[in-house]
C-alpha cells in the first residue's frame, strides 16, 4: 500500500526478526501508508534465513548489523520513490526485536553525528561496529553465563524479583557477558552497547539513543521497580558496562529531533521529534491498546503472549517488563520460539507450501483432533525448554508420524494449548469477558484464529493491520508530541479504530478442550511449593520421562490427557528437583 498523501502524520518503525517495516498514521489515527523490506528477499547478499544466521553449534544465532542499516536505506528510498511526503512527519518512534544487541566501536559516535546527506547510511557506518554479527533473541548459547549471573545475585528467583526474569539465554546481559568472555578485545573497543530498538533510534537521532525502561527489562540488568541498572548484575556480566549502556529512560521520552541527515536527504522537518524506541512486544501492546484483563497473542517469527499488569509478579517462568505506555504499570510476557517458522515448515511438508492448503486441513479436521496431539520444537523452545517433535495417539502412545491433515491440526492445537497452559501457570484466567487480541503475520489466517478462539474459549479480535508493533510505535510518537502535558496514552489514541471480531469459539469447544487441557484440572496437581506461579515452568517432562511418573495428586488416568500428567507438563526445574524427576536437557 503506498498512497502518497500530504497528511500530517507520525511514523512507526519495526526492526523485527525478518524485516524492517514502517507505517504512517495520520492525526485521525488512521494508517495510510505501510511498507517493508524483507531481509532474505530484498537483501540476499547477507545470506540470512528468516533474517538470521544459525551457527554450526545450533545454539548461536546472529544477524548482520549492516543488514539492518541497509534495510533502513532501502525502505526510505522506497518511500521516497512512492512519493511519500516526509515534510509532514511530526514525530517518529519505533520498535525492535527484543534482547538483540549492537556494539558500536570507539569513534562511531563521531561518524553518527557527522552523517553526510549525500551518501546512504550503510556506506558511512561500515566501520562503526566492533561486532558485525549481533546476537539476537533466537540465540541460546549462554547457559554458562546465565548460571553465573543467577549465582551472583542469590539465585534464579532473586534475579527474577530484581529484573523481572530469571536468567534467560537470549537476555542481553548474558549475551554481553559471553562477548566479554570470548572476545574481550572487541568488548574493550566498544564505546556503546545498544538494543536493536535503541540502535534503530540512534540511526534516526544521529547520536546514541538511550535504552527505554520497557525494552531494557529484557536484559536481566534493569531493576524493574526502581528503573535503574542493577549494579550486582552489571558487575557479574562485564566491566565498565554502565558507561557502555548509558542511563535508561522512560519509554515515552522525546530523545531529540531527527538528525539533519534526514532533513537534508529526505525532507523531514527539522523539528520532527524522535520518541524513544522500545521492544516489538511492548510496542504491540501499545498498538493493540491492550486493556487490563485482555490477552494479546502475537504470531510473528516468535509467538508471544502478553498481558497488562498493575503490579509485577516476578516468577521462574515468563517475564515482567515495565509498561511501554504507563510508567507505573507493567506487562507480563511469555515467548515461544517455535512460532511462524515452525508453522511454515509443517506447511511446506504437509500442505504443499500453501497457506490455503494448510487452512483447508484445519477446516477438514475436528476440534480435539480425535485425541491426536503433537508438540513441534524444531529449535530448542523457550517455553517449555524442549526440543524435537513429539506426537501422541489417542491411546497416549508416542507415534512417529500423523497423516498430513492431522499433523497440521496437531501443530496448531498444540501451540495454542501450550500457550493457555503456561498463561494459566502465571495465574491468568480466561473469564467470560476475556478478549484475545491477535497480531503478527499468522493473524492473517482466519482458520488459525478459529483454533485460537476454540482452545481459549474466548473471542479473538484483530486490528486493521497485523503490524501492531509499527502502529503502536506511531501511537507512541503521537503520545510523545503531548509530552509534558500529562495526557495519558489512552486519551491520545482514543480515535484509533477498535479491534474487529475475527473468530468466536465454536459450539462445544469448551468441552473438547476442557477434556484435553491439563491446566483446567490444575486443582488436582498442586505445586509442591505452594504458589503455582512460583513453580510453574519450562519443562515438558512427560516427553522426557518414559516411566510416565505422575505428579502428586493426579486424579486417575484419562486417555484424553495427551500429556497425561498436567503437573509434569508445566513443571519447572525447581519443582523437578523437589520431585526428584529428571531435568529436561538444555
Ligand atoms: N496466511 C498466513 N497464515 C499463516 N502464517 C502466515 C500467513 N501469512 C504470513 N504468515 C507468517 O507470518 C510470519 C511473519 O510474521 P511477522 O509478524 O511479519 O514477523 P516479524 O515481525 O517477526 O518479522 C511469516 O514467517 C509467515 O510464516
Ligand atoms: O524474544 C522475544 C520476546 O521476549 C521475541 O518476541 C522477539 O522480540 C522477536 O520478535 P518477533 O520478530 O518474532 O516479533
């Protein structure tokens, strides 16, 4: 869509895993322009697959920083070629895939501030990075650093209470720690470390942009209540880290005017404001105007599930981030690594590479899949920590394959049942008034959304564009224009179109999934340490436990319990220790 129009507007950017995207939103909160650059397709010289390089160890995952820079050059040129009127842009903000980090080499700041409007960015920034291949959220190579960080602050729960999460391999502090340990010279030559979000903001600002509280919460370094760097965590990760990170700022901060580079090269007004960029999931929360009680499910490269929270409740599973729109509040997030790329694989294997064939299979199979259940983790999953494909017959026997249609439904039902189980593990309940807001690439697919509505027993809504992170970024830019006036975000976006109903639960769905979903009988499998949210976790132990050992209090066998032991299904490492059960391999 490229309607050149001379409307006053704000731009919202998203530097996500597979692409850079932009939307323009006018003062009536209407999206009137959308564009994107897809890394694999539009920048094949970087040789990425799904926007990343998976290294030989299968654990290290990186993306070339210059690919992101060049993608920005390309998308700005596309906008100019389409006649987009940059002179009408009042403000801009953006989002980035979370946790990824960029390492600016000593001296890069001078290059950034002196950008020449005659040249594209990528030609000028070639020599500005001490690490050219940046660790991204899909990386899971830092288990040693995670254990060190947890030990340094008194354990996993202590770290979670401080920073909102126990140590996760993709979280930036652990990634920085690995770089410091394995490549101390590159670390020493780094003058600034950005997140993908603050890196992208820096490109627009022409100077280093601070990290915002919300995306900063995904680093295992920020004290989410006090909004300052946690000294114990910094010290455990790497020396001189505080000066390389710079002070964090509230997510709604105006960080400055756009660099003269954009004024001279593209015709942005000199007063165009840059509002701090944030993580793509926090930006999606803003874009969907999530309210307390709603549940958002993003079906992008990763699948994520997130909620608005008044009070943080840090646990051993999931993450608490500072809210991107309200400095007093928080959001909870669960991340599932085997999202769209896993769905694409099964589509290619079982639906002739066609989403319409894939949809047809969902329509031609029944809710509950006749008792056939599957979990598909081609890459090591985050929630739960598992790998491999695991299929169960109605008799609860692990089987090597399913017919194609059954395979497709097993994948989608398995993905959504896992989301519901883990959300309930965090204490979330589906209530009669619950709305699910779906976004991300796969939310284009109505048949996938129907399964989502059925599994959750709640209506599913979508917004006009699946690019909610971009839209949320543009909304946040409008909010930035009102900075200092105390106007709440909800007031700024009140004209935005309401989400549209996309799917309602089918008759009988709640009975089918009540029988299948172990979480619904959680009462029968109490946590050994009292609080469910403390001990729910990241192991699909049934799969690693051929003895089928049952958790305490499990009420009699049921062939419908595809993972026959609901307690084991959501059992954390801590709970496994308590029950003396094997740990999931990492
Ligand atoms: N009709 C569809 N059905 C299911 N998935 C789809 C469909 N169209 C696009 N997708 C998925 O959307 C994904 C991209 O989602 P997107 O939210 O843009 O990702 P990201 O923001 O992480 O780059 C693709 O990998 C693709 O698998
Ligand atoms: O790691 C997380 C969230 O914790 C991921 O959700 C990344 O933020 C990547 O986002 P997408 O590119 O898949 O939207």
